[in-house]
C-alpha cells in the first residue's frame, strides 16, 4: 500500500469535516433558537440531535461551499438578534393598537441565489423573526412565500421583500461560495431594489376600524 494513501484519506476526511462543520453548528444553533434557550442543556441536546440527524439518518450529503467568513457570520448573528427584538416589539404594538387592524399579506420573494441550502437558511431566518412566516417555497423558481403583518400598501410589500433579500445577502456573505458572493455583489451594484416587483401578493386585513 502506498504511504501516501493514509495521508490522502486523512486529507479527504479533514476536508469533509471542514465542509460539514458549519452545517453541524447551524443545526445546534437552530435547535437552541427553536427552544428559545441558550443554555448548556440546550447546547448538549442540540449536539445530540445534530449527531442523530447527520449520522443515524442516511440523508444525502450536503455540499457546502467550504468558505466561512467569521466577520460576516458575527454580523449576521448580531443583526438577527436585533431583528428578533424589533419584530417582537412590532408584533406587540400591533396587538395593543386597538385603533386599527394590522395589515397582513402573503407575499412572494424572488431570491437571487440558486442554492437549496442558502434558500433554506433564508427561509428559516425569515420565519424565526416575529411578524413573518414562510408558508410555501417554490424551489424551481427560487420563490419564498411569506405571511407578514404590518403591511398596508405596496411600499410595505417592497420593504418586506427587501428585508428577505438582505438576509439572503448576509447569509451568502457569511457562508456562500465565492461565485454566489460575486453574484450578490454584482446585483447590489446594479441596485437590487430595482429588480422588479416580484410575484403577486394576496393581501387582506388592511382596512382601519
């Protein structure tokens, strides 16, 4: 047996672990977010759940980009926590505001990245922020459909679309491939907000009392 064979196997194993590590960490973070607890118990149970999902269930391997930007990852986490607090306060205000009903709508958001993992991360992020919830996803056309509150006009719809696309961009900057990053930067240079109105919306509950 060639002496380089064990070395090559070790190199491939190390590369595989490095590629899968962000996904493994994301599963633990998602578990803690779903339970709303950032404790050692939540971390250990999330670790066990991640091991079960990735080792016991024989799912197809997830091919990650192999690129992780710690700075943009930190920015994403910080802005996500701020958005959760802001969303909670906004929802509470709509509930306590008896003068009028909060406008609600189902909107479609056209994503710019053709990647299942980025699409999933974007959908989960949007759903975890109070005030918006993913109701359907169109994988082939890369469209996420969200139920959102606090929308009363077309400007509010476009604002919600811009928020979802901004989360997509942050995720790509943190863990996306270099090709995806170049595409996001090129789209931002052209002006992402001028890319069109996007899919039709179904709006209800926007009238005042």
